[in-house]
């Protein structure tokens, strides 16, 4: 079974290599394999930037088109597709600001997982709300790096490639962001 969010296992690495080969050769089932490997993770990633599931789904369609029509598909496919997705979402946000839609970005960066029971739902909602409030207090640069690392499960090297920054800077931003979250949570306790 293929995981929704590839995590670098040899099985998912083989599937990504298979996808890259299929894309390069123009095979018809490349779109299906792309959806199987990346759809849920990229949809969540787009939703985190755009704040609207409808906009995220539209963006994902655009990204799928870009992937399938790309002249070159790099061997390091995963960071490439996340970088393309990030840039596409940032362009949509810039366009929105030019249009003055004033649609607020979500405070919660994750799609809610299946919840069971009323009490469980309340506790998880409260924890997410507190964490979201703390994360919103971080600078955008730290918030974005933490999201790529802990929500999207990208490696530091992949994050560096997505954001076009040095890997030591990624490591520093993750460390600083986590330290700041710890300090903020201690202030609340």
C-alpha cells in the first residue's frame, strides 16, 4: 500500500522514481500515480496557504497540469513539486491581494483528521486552537519551515531546496521556532 505522504522509505522512493520515469516517457498512467502519491499531501499543503478547500483543489489541478506538461522532471521530484506548489500558492495569494479579496488565511494549518467521540473532539479542538495561536506568534519564516518539516514531513535538505535557502539556515529556523514555541507555551502554563 502506498502512503498518502511519502516519507522517504525505499518503497516510496521507488514509487517516486517510477513516477519520474513515467512522466519523462509520457505514459498515460503518470497522472494516476501522481495523484496516488501526492494528492492528499499537496491538497493539505495548498489549503494551508490558501485557506479555502475550493481554492486548494483548483490550485492542485493547476499543479497537476504543470507537472504533466513540464519539459524537465528532476530526479529530486518531491522537493521540486513542493517548491512548484508553494510558488503557485504564493502567486495566488499575491493575485488575491491585488484584487483585495481580503480572505483571511486559516489559523489552522492542518486538515482535521477523523475524530471519534464528543469529548475527544473537544480536547483535540482545544489543543489545536492553543497550538495554532502559538504558531501564529512565530515569524512567517519559522512558521513556514516548521510546517514543511512537521506537517509535510520534508527533510531539511528538501526544505532548503523548496525555499531556496541553505540547509543550515533551515536547521536554525526549525530550532529557533521550536524554542520560541516552548517559551510561549511555558508562558501560558
